C-alpha cells in the first residue's frame, strides 16, 4: 500500500463509521419505545412501540398485579408475561 492509498484510507474509514453509527445505535439495547397510555375505569393500559410497531401492552389494574402482553416474534400473537420489565424484542429492532 503506497502513501497516497494510506492517506485516503483514513478519511474513507472515518466516513464509513459515521454512516454506520445510526445503525449501530439502533441495534444496541438502548432503543427507547414510544409509550401511549390510556386510562380505563378499572385499569391503566400502556402500549409500547418502536418504529411504529406495537410489541407490548402493559395492563395495570387498579387492584391486583399488573402484567404485560408481549409479541415475542412479530406474528401479532401476544403472550402474557409477568409484571417485571420487558426488553424490546429483536424483531422490532430489525424492522425499519
């Protein structure tokens, strides 16, 4: 590799990293969901979305324990999960 090639490689590498930064940030575990909350007479419902895709619904009854309904694989079938926190499923992070 000659000197000119090395000189040009550094800026090109930098530009490639800058262009890839949003994709790397998206794939990390730091995805922040959009949360829509609505109050019903006997419970609070929170819907969790990333990039417009609904992946979880949190149900908080006025009395009793809360729980989540989670779409683990993007097929639209929600499964009940305990009241402890949830992570954004990988299928949501990969859709754009």
